[in-house]
């Protein structure tokens, strides 16, 4: 009698273990399947947006080495307002320096009216470099202006900026003063922005006492918030939406391997962001407004970024 009771107990225990084991196995298979799906989707997206700069084998080799050795890299982000039949201009130019050894990032918003020498074109506004020669000339211009290497670039259509912010569920920023822009009002304090609101928030400058610098600061706020939001684990549920937006609106010279390395070795740099500001003065030449920066200021930015890159 006791042996039969024990057998029934053991059978129930085994059935319970089989049931739990089956659920666990199904869960593992689902996770693996979802992981494979995400990996496949990511690969397709990266292939779509991968656009290496032409004739830059030396930069490519140097960048490969820096990723392998986990060394600092500099990236140029271009926010471009493109319309049908028009290449457009880089409405936003942001230089990032990422140091994985100190887990820190320096971020410089380059005023679009900055008066610089555009190779092959002469002195002009820096944002015109994109109109004249796309990402290649933009990268070359920034490199020669600040005398620092640019290892990777990313170009995003500003319409895609709206969709991208919406895909991650919006961003939260701390607004330093109340203002209106377009059809939106932005109160002082912590505010949550959807894509259209975020775009207007970053575009306002006429009513800002700091002008372009205030605008640049809001750009940095939104980008930093977007990086944090996209890196959050909860964003995994929005993975498909994010990839769809990225694939159709972003171009970069990062391939799949470098993107993997960026996420594994450089993501921590977003936790400690220092913003740089370039000082100059507004001047009109032949009726056109330019932001004129002294050579000493370009040299100061060079020193700041070089020291940041070399820090251990």
C-alpha cells in the first residue's frame, strides 16, 4: 500500500517536472527564436543603411584598429533636412568623442553658420559642406577645421528624427525656461516630448537669449535622452519599429561588426557626457550672416577633444 502511494507521488512529481520543463523549454525556444528574428532584422537594417565614405581606405583601417583595441573614436552626426530633388543642408552637426576607457563622452554642437574653409569651395557656412559634397565633404571639412580625425559618421533625415523619437516612446528632458515654438508650448521643468514636439523643441533659437547656443543645448539634451531611452531594456518591445525607422532614414559607415562593438564596448560612455561650446561672434559679410570663430578657439576645441581621447 505504501509503495503504491509513493509511486503515485513520484509519478505526480515527475509529471509536474515534465510540465515545468516543457514550459521552460518552450520559453527558451521562444527567446532564441525572437533573438534570431531580431538578429536577422538588425542585419537587414544595417545592410540598408550602410554607406561607406568613398576613397577612405586609411580611415577605414584606422577605425578598424581602434575598435579592436577599444580606443577612443570620434563620430560626426548630421541632421539633414532633405526635400525631393534637393540634397539639402546639414541643419544639425554634432561632433561626439567616445572614450570607453574613461566611460565618458564629449559632445560639441557645431553652429551651422560657422565660417570655415570648405575644401575645394572656399570660405562659407559649415552646413553648406553637405549641400556641396554630402557626408564625405562634411566629414573632411570638420576634420580640417578642428584638426582631428573623424572615425565614423551618421546621417539622419530630420523627418526620420520625428519617427525615431516616436518609435522609442518619446523622450524626457529638463527645459530651463518656458517658450513657444510653432504650435507647441514648452513649460519650464521636466517635460516629455513626442517626435514632432522634440523637433520643434530643438529648432527654437529666435526667442532664446543664447541664440544658437541655446538651440544647440536643446539638441544635445534630446540626443542624450534618446540614446538613454533606446538603450533601455524596455525598448526591446519596440525593436521592430525602431529598426524600420532607422533603416529608411539613416546612413552610416558602421557595419554590423562595428555596431556590435559600439554597443558592447562604448555604450557606457553615454553615462558621463560633457558638452563643449565653441565661442565666436556673429558678423554680416555682403549681407549674409556668419558665425566667425577665431583660430585660437578652434585650437582650444582640438586640445579638449585630443586630451579626452588620450585619457585613460
